[in-house]
């Protein structure tokens, strides 16, 4: 693996100088290093440290990527004691240096990526994992064009630690949404100021957010990102959009949650991926032939690859205990590795539109997934299918919940076991990443399952 290329230091020094000249009120800068779960780890630095950060980088322990969702380091990852919890170099990603408009004090932020001690990309940085998949496309003369859709709930911020969440009360009426008004405009009007501030934050940070809509539950919304021909940049956009939504919600006195299933009886939060592929001449290889209404053979090979690898990557698409509570029939969550044209009951939907815009909408991942790893899983499955000429099953017409036998792993344990044993994962993601991700999530799973819950006390304490 070659060393990550960098711009000349003089360019980075000038970037720091020009940024601070353009934003002279900036009082602090957050460095952002997303971990395996997508939790932002990092440090807060002073403006006079920006040039040093851009030119020389920063240092973080590799155990950042051996950390579970609770913040605990997982010794079995091999990134803690075996390495002496050593620091590794982290490089700033210059194009992500942006102001943060929702903070009370003028602030900025910049994403980081970790390298090995010799400057080569660090194998288990999720951004590097996606870069490696993208390189396989480039080596094949192909360019994936991708976009993501993120669903989230706005919830009340003031509650006890063990109190259940509630949909946020309207800032205008004080009432809580109690009905499902999918695509309702009144629901957008209730939080107009908040959503406008999200849109403004995206404009300032050059996040290509397109539309906002009310979704299929009280207090649930979705924001779509525009298509870009750079999957790593698309994942940057998605993870920074999550941070912007959370930050703006907090500034308005609410919380935003991307938890896959925050409410037992309401629709879960999904992370949908739209993807097409261009050849060297810029042609969409999924487009159907003249006079046909069906996608190309390569589209069906890509679908076949996604279907064949669904179990292998499910631990990436559903990385938490809560992820698997989202997997319910007729809840807009696919339960089998099936596909169809303009059919939202399938895992891989081919949206309606022109031949030139033919794409796959992958509908399985929860919004709790790390965007880099979700996108890597989807793109790897597609290219694997194209390269092996995988056969797609017949397209589904009608309700896949009624006609198809569920094939998605139903439990976290089953998904992690399949991930651990998968030759596809070791080939496309590397054995180091495979070991580390499994070790971190397996400990998280075991810790979760050891917990005795209030529901168990209510059901069993006096009755059994």
C-alpha cells in the first residue's frame, strides 16, 4: 500500500492562514475522528494550532478504533495493550475544514484520518476501508456514483436517564405529533426554524443536502444527500450531516437520534444508499438497452452480488443491539435479500426514472450504521457481483413480506458470527479489520446481553 499523498506544506500553511483570515472570530476547532460505530472522537484545539494540525497532523491512539459504543476500549481488538496503547499519526482532510454555525462560540471543525507509523493508511480506519473498496472500482475502470438518505427523530431533550424518549413538542404549538403524516408539510412547518438552520449549516459546510421530508412516524424526518462520483466524499457528507443535525437540534433545545429503533411501535430509522456505476466513458453501466424497460445485465450481476453477500455484511449494516429491533415485517425494512422495480418492500429497489438514472437503492442499513462502512459494504457487494457475474434472483412484484422467506440475519449474534467467518469480508475488508470490528462488537454484544433490564424484573421477579 502506497503512502497517502499530501499537498505541499506551504499550501496547507496558506490554507490555515486564509481560513483564519476569513473567519477571524473562530475561537476553537474540533478535530473529528469517527470510530467504528461512527461516534466522533477527537480533540478541541485553539486557532493558533491550526497550521500545525494541517501541516504536521495530530496523534491519537489506535485504540480509538478498538472502542465500543460506550467508549470502553476492547482489549481483544489487539489495539490496546499489545501496542502499548501507542499513538498513531492522523492527517487532517483539508477540504473538510469548515465553520460550525450552531455553536454558541464561533467554531470550526475538520475531519482526520489515521495512518500507520510509516504514513500508509491505517487498516481499520473506516474511511480507509471505504477508500480501499473505491480503489478496486478505480482499478476496474469504474466509478461509483452514490448518495445517502438519513432518517432521524427529533426528541425531547429533558428527560431522566432511564425515561423513554418522546417525540419533540412543537416549538409553535407545544403539542406533540401523535399521528403518522408521511410527507406532511405541517410537520415540517412545526420545526421550520430548526430545519432551516440545518439547511444553512449544510450550505456553510458544503454538504449537498437536497430535501427534507416528514417520515412515517410522529417526530421522524429524512434528509437526502445529492449524488456524487466519489464514495469517500459521499460518506464524509453523511457523517458530517449527522453531526450537523445533532448540533442544530441541540442548539434549539432538542435532541436528534439516529438510533435504529427508538420507539417500539413506530418505524425505525434507516440509512438508504443509492448507487450507480459509470464506465471509463462516463456511461451508466446499469442503464437498460434501447426499447427495454429492464436494467442491464451488469445491474443484475450487482444485485446478485448484494444478495449473495447480505449475510456477510449485516453486522456492518446493523452494528448495535438496537439495530435488530428494527427488522420487523411491513415496517419498510427489508427482511430478505430480494429486489424489484419501484418496490419498497424489497432490499434492493430500482427506483423509477430514465434509463440514464438507473440505480440501486439499498434499503437495509439502519441510521445507526457508520456511513463509511455501510457504503463500503454496499459497493463491495455490487462489484463482487459484477466481477463474478453473480445471478440475481427474479424481481419481486407485489409484497415481498408475504412472498419471500426472511433471510436477513435476525440477531446481532448471528450477524457477527457470519461476519467473523466470512471469506468475502477478509478479501474485501482485510483480516485485520475483520478481527478488530468483530472483537469490538462481540464484546459490546456480550456486555449488553449481561445487563438485567427493568422489563425482566416486571415480568419475572415475582412470577417465576
